[in-house]
């Protein structure tokens, strides 16, 4: 598989796209003034301890307090580091103590504590934090106040695992744990030793800063998106990195020179006049990324709906009618959809609970094959996930780690008309609401002469079609109503004014 990284930078944003065999599968966007928080280390102060929730809220200097659950005390979120699965670690004493006696025995109000952000603020929720900090390197993750050595499960060769464990044991600094990342496979002792030295130097710097700072304070900022992604993604399986910014090109070359000098020759500085993303024909793909309807090969399509609680994806055959029997047509549609669903989930960076409604299949063998193909489609996904087999109703449920808002949330905003619902109230319903408004006004008998301001579409409904609703209201209640068309008002909005002094009274009879 050919893998490329395309990085386009402007004054206002940096976009990094990952392509597999020429297809866009992942996008990262960083905009000026919207720095990422995952991996940042703070010296915080406990604001509230809630024994009933086994959680605490910590002031880290942000508008909203950070959330610390008892399960994240003395426990590192290992999914941040290329989402590798590591060997199960022995429970630390502080974890046992917390579970046995409760969070209130470990944390007290106004206590200062070193914490690390493991999940960015999403919607109305503040960031989620862990009390065990860790520093990722190219080949290892350094874990202060730990004494274990763990190896990525993605390193499957047992001889290599044995070699790395034997190599790492004497290099582990006293009082620190180490996690061996996938990229360490086949690397020399010198490369790993250098990585440990860099991480130790970084730890000493941030520890000194933490000791001198008063809570709340930021003591360590995780690497910017460019360096962080290059650190985690620019590995030996990447064929080429193309970047349009000379400054970014220098940063990447400098980083590669330190950790993997042989990768320098794979970095290219693009100097053409045509925008880099246009050169790779990525802009149309990015526009489709925010679309609710996604076409699949052979005419099938997906409907993707994202809510606060979950993401639902519906598979439809569309124009695909197949050439054989119905079961075969449905099976082929589902297989094509499974590949595209996995791509869209990665591309849109969707997380949490995701329910995929495939077309029902009678054959158990076909359901098994679909499940296996769906798992294979996530082979290169760096996010931690869990996938359940196909149910008898044709559903596949999966969970995928969510450390930041999806691209749908960051690159779009709720519609001013529908408020993010996706649908607006019908004209007939709005017209009925207006009629009820005047019925309430009649009961009050306070006014008699009105201006009704509505959109042109609603004005047609209220005055047209030969049976004017406004005329009926005026006859029934002995009102005088002047309908005013306002092109700046959307279909769902109406405003009523007292004609005598032109004061708005819409809210006077709304419920």
C-alpha cells in the first residue's frame, strides 16, 4: 500500500491529509488560536470532590473545570500514543487505594496536583484529565513514578519482543516506567537510549517549572499538530511527505534528522503555484466529508447522522440492483459500504458509540464475512476501538475513542434556522401557531391593530391560495392586521407589532 502525507499551511490554518493508495483516509486541521490540549500537562487545584460520582473537578486555569474520574487517578491514557495496545500493567498502589477507599480519601479540596489532558472539551463538557502524566517519544513513552516496562501488542514477533525487553531493562531510569512503541521494532540500543535521554531532559524541565509555579498553571505544552503527527505517523511505511511551507519543511527535516535520518529524503517541498490540496484533488473530498449523504461504489449510498449520544450510519442499495439473486446483491452492497464506512469514520474522526445499519442478510455465513471485512477495513485506523459482530437485525455496533470533537463539530456550526436539528417546522404548522397567537390576543382584548412580519413564503401562506387565513382572523376577532414581507426573516420566525406605537408584542402571547 502506498502511503503519503500532504501538508498544506496558510496564515490561518494547517491541514494535514493522509492518503492510502491515493485515497484520503484521515485529516487533521489546526487553526490559529485553537491549540489542541490533549497531552498538555497542568499544575491544577482541586475545586470539588464528589464521592457519589467518584470524580473531582480540577481548576487548570480554563473557563470550565477539568474532570478527573477515579479510574484516571494513577492511570495513563495510553491511546494517545499512536493508539497502540499495550500489555496490561500491574495496578499501582494508588489505584488500589482509590478503588478500596474512594476518591475522597486520595484527593482533598484545594489540593494541588499534576495532571495531563486526555480528552479535549467537547460540547458543554470541560477537558478530561488523568493524574499520571507521561511523555511520548519516537520509540518510547516515559512514565514518571512507575517501574514497569511494557511493549506494544502490535509488535507480534516474539523474538523481537524478547530482544527489546532485554535491551530496555538496563536502560530504564530509576523511578520511571517505559512503554515500547511499535516504531521501536528493529531499532538499535543507541536510538532507544537517545530517545530516553531526550524524554528525561524534557521531564526535568517541566518538573522544575511545576515546582516553581502556583496552581493553576500550564507546565508543558504537547508538540504542535505538525510535529506530533510527524512523530506518530511519519514512519518507515510512509512513502512521501509533501509540504508547501518552507518553515514546516525545515521543522520536519530537523525532526527527521534527530530520530530517523533515512526519512529525510522522503520529504518534499512543494513550490508550484497550484494549491497543494488541489494538486491531489482533495478539496472535493473535504466538501463531501460534511455531507449527510455519501455515495458508495456501484450506486449504493450511506446516510450519516451525528448526535450528542451516538453516530448512526444507514446503508442503502440506491441504484445498485446487482446481476444475480437478491441476497448476493445485498451482500455486495454491504461489503462495499463497510469499506466506505470505515473510511468515513476515520476521515471525519467520529468517536463514541457508532451504530451501522446494514441491509438485512439471511445467510449467517454472509453476516460473518461482513463482520470480518468490516474489521479488516479498520486495519490502519490509529484510534482505539471495539467492534461487535452483526446482529440478527443487520446492525454492527462499535465504539471508537473520542479525544476531541469530530470534524463535523469543528468545521461546521448549527444551522441558524433549524438549530442543528436538520429539519424546520412546516409552513402549515407556523401558520397554525400564528392563528393561536391571535386567539390569545383576542382573549386579552388589549390591542386591535397589528403589523405581522413574516418571510415571503409565510406571507403567501397567510394571504394566498384564495382563502386568506389573515382575512379569516380579522373577521373572527374584529382585528386589523397588516402583513409585512421581510426577506431577512427565515420561514420559522414571525413577529407581531402593535400598530399604534410600533412596539413589538410577539412574546406577549407566546407560550
